[in-house]
C-alpha cells in the first residue's frame, strides 16, 4: 500500500492538472509515480522538467534507460526497474541488453563504461576519481555526455527514492530485481 496518496489529475488544482495532463499525454496514461509526486507541485515540476531536459540531451535514450535500470536494480526500486525496462525496449534495446544493463553490464564497451561509472557514482555516493572520468573519455565520451550521465543518475536516485520510500504501486509490467531472481 502506498504511503502517500495518488493524485487524480481530474480532481486536483489547476497547476497540478496541467502538469499531469502533460505527463498523461506523453505516456498515454498517468504513471503512479507522477501521481504521488504531484502531492508537491514543486517536486512534480522539478521531476518532469528534468525528464524533459535529459530526454533532449546528448545521451541517447537507449543509454539513458540502461543507466536507469542499473541504478534501479542497485537501489532495489521495482517501480523504476519495471518502467525503464519497458521504456528501454521502446528506445530500441533488446530484452537481453536491458537484462545485462540491470546487472551493470553491456557487450558494448562505451555503454559498459557508462554503466560502470553510473554504478560507481551510486555505490560511492559521488566519490569518483580522475581515473573514472579518464575511462569515459577513453571510450569516446565528451564532457557534455559525462555530465549528462551523472544527471541521469541523479534523476534516477530521485525517482528510486520516491518509489521505494512511498511504496508506489508498480503500474508497468513487473521485472524481477537481480537479488530476487
């Protein structure tokens, strides 16, 4: 049972309704995570604008979703794991690629480096070193991409924490966490 109420986009304030309508238009539904975050208009604006900004960034959507599932699995966020696995498939990743990403792995060296860096950020709470950044540069990432990888991790920490802390009901096809598989 969720710990924070799910806001109904048709029975809320005008500013929340406008944001939730925009989210509904993007997904064809209003995912429960956004309905919980809508309890704070400021938090909803922050989250939705971050998704929009990163969605139009230089990191390919597929890589963004692979980072998301790696971070979700590490944080035991079943909601984000389910959502981003589905979104990753829509972004062109195979089921196998998403399963490997969940474990922080990829057959592609550049994706592998990004996933390793993302999980290093999570595990070490941002305490990375010069070598970590040099590895990303060595496989072809520029500074803009490196900063966006970190931004994807930060956004996913926000969403993971929302879903785990508030026990948001999963409304995407379930995916097992690796530790529960």
